[in-house]
C-alpha cells in the first residue's frame, strides 16, 4: 500500500477522497478514508 498524505483545507479534497475510496480494496483503508472525509467536512472529529 502506497501511503500519501492528504492536505486538509483544499477545495478538491472531497473528490480525491472519493476517488481513493473507489479504488481501494482494503476495507480498513476504506473506513479510514471515510473518517477523514467526515472529519474534513467539520461535522465529526476523528476521536
């Protein structure tokens, strides 16, 4: 698995997370990406 950091606060972040989620095969990574998406939207925290 290639690790690449996500830079929060970008306008195109949601689209990048959606694309990574679609292409990801590991379930744990899919859940992690969804948590990042929710935390970036400001509705939830990752704690």
